[in-house]
């Protein structure tokens, strides 16, 4: 069975990859912006959401 944390991280990683690809191909932004999107959405956002849900006790 997949844990809640793995579902959250997996969803954000998929979203980060899609946004990173879209920012490179469609918006033609610099690699620094793409890296910021990947780190922000793929690493930092899932940590914040998971910590918030753990703190509030949401199942």
C-alpha cells in the first residue's frame, strides 16, 4: 500500500516535470527558472504540504 507521503511527493514530482518541460519548450525561459520550478514544485512544495498535513492531523 502506498503511503500518503508517497502519493503527495509523486504527484508533485509529476507536476514539476510537466511544468519544467512546458517552461522550456513553450515559454523558452532560462535554465535557472526551470531549475527553480523543478526544485520549488518537486522538492519544497511536497515537504510543506506533508508537514502541514502531519501537523494538523489530517488523514
